[in-house]
C-alpha cells in the first residue's frame, strides 16, 4: 500500500473493522468521538466529506443520501466516498480484510480522477465497486 486512507467509521461499524484498517496503516476516526450518537446521517456525511475521509457504514440509508450519481438536493455530497458494509456484523472485519487490496486500489484510482469519490459495497459473498 502506498497511500494512507483517512476513514470515518459510523456508529454502527464494529471496532474489529477499525482494527483491520489500522493494521493496514490507514487513519481511522470514529463518528462517536466527534459527534453525538444520535447525529443524523446527513450530518455524518457532511463531516466525512469536509474531513476528506471515506465514510464506512453499515447503514444502507447512505445509498439514498449519497448515491453515485446525485439527483436534485442530494448533489451536495458530490465528494463523499464510502464503504458500505452490507454483510453480517460478525463477518465485517473478515470481509474488509478480504477486500483490502481492492479498497486500496479503488482509492488510488479515485485519487487520479477528477471525481475522487470511491464507493465500495461489501456483502456476505460479493464485493462491488461503483465508478
């Protein structure tokens, strides 16, 4: 890995996922350390975007808040990168470990484009990237 990824982990992301990212040399910050637990998703997305961090979440609502191709009012999150963990919580850390080389590759590719967003969706048996 040549690039350090700055990540913001949402309230519902297991600590074991943070350990995987740290072990690979990435910078991890938890939403719980900077915002109240009941902070709405749009605020979490705003903070992540302003910090230039990739948002890691288990909350599928972020697909509606920050889609790859924004429409109308959702266009405000044009720079939000995210990793969506749509796998079971016990599998999350293992699935992130398995996807790490793809995550790092997608991040590096995104940094070379005009649109620097990276979206990776990790499910129980599938890993998708959205470009």
